[in-house]
């Protein structure tokens, strides 16, 4: 029993380290760094006024700036274009997490109980990605109400993964699987990106 528990803890640790590796090079991870590491004030001077004013209307200014600046087209985009960039950034986050969790579930060292959990979580992030792709299509058609609904749904899917980790019994009914901290960070990044997108959709609607 102790050996099985140790094996499962090792798998979770590997998941955390791998997610941290994937996050460390991303603009989203940079946007979540402490203020002294972001150097956001110097970056701000290099952003077009429209990007700055648009991000000022969102709930997470620094993350908005980082997400939009990662796409070179943001320098010439209008507000609907910036909205499309934001939703694409959220979709990339969801897609990357879905792929990683899918790969982790197929790893030879992953216990069977963890395989099912990781596959389910991968499915939830894939559903979030699909909702965001549907939102992008709605934005292209200027159907902002449907885009808003799709993005709102995308922000909720990963919460199911957190709940499943809490419910997973390991190794006895009195103990549950720990939710990997770095997966929690990825979930929070997606939630914030979806919130930013919703804020920009609302901004577009007020301008029309």
C-alpha cells in the first residue's frame, strides 16, 4: 500500500514539474510573475494606445497586455481584433493543457486510477478549447452575445477537473488526491484570460 501511494505521489510531482516547465516560457506565465519581474511599465510604453486603453477596461491589465502583445497583429488591430486575439490566447492555454494532460494519462508510469482522472481533465480542457474556438467564430460574425456565452462556458470547464481531484479517493476514503499547484495556476490563467475576453466583448458591444 505504501509503495502504491508513493508511486502515485511521484506521478503527481512529475505532472507539477512538467506543467511548470510548459508554463515557464509562456507569456501568460510572465504575466503572472510578481510585479518586480514583469517590468510592465517599460513594456507599456511599447504598446499602442488602443491596446493600453482596451486593457484598462479589463479586470487583469498586466495579463491583458502580455496576452495581446504576444500577437504582433495587436499593433494594428481594432478593438474587435484585439478581442479575437484575447480569445485565441485563451484557446491556446486550454489546448496546451489538454494536450499535456492527455500525454500524462498515457505515460507508462501513471497508475490506472490516475489515467482515468487525467483523461477526464484533458477532456474538460478540450471542451474549453472548443468553446473558445466557437466564440472566435461568433466574433468573426459579430455575434457578440453567442461569443459571450461560449467564453463564459469555457471559463467553467476546468473547475470540474479541480472537483474531480478532490473527490478522487486515495488511498482510503479519508484521503483525496492533491490538486497539483501548477495545474491550479493554469486553471487560474485560463479563468483570467476568459474574464479579459468577456470584458473586451462587453467593450465592443458598448461601442456599437
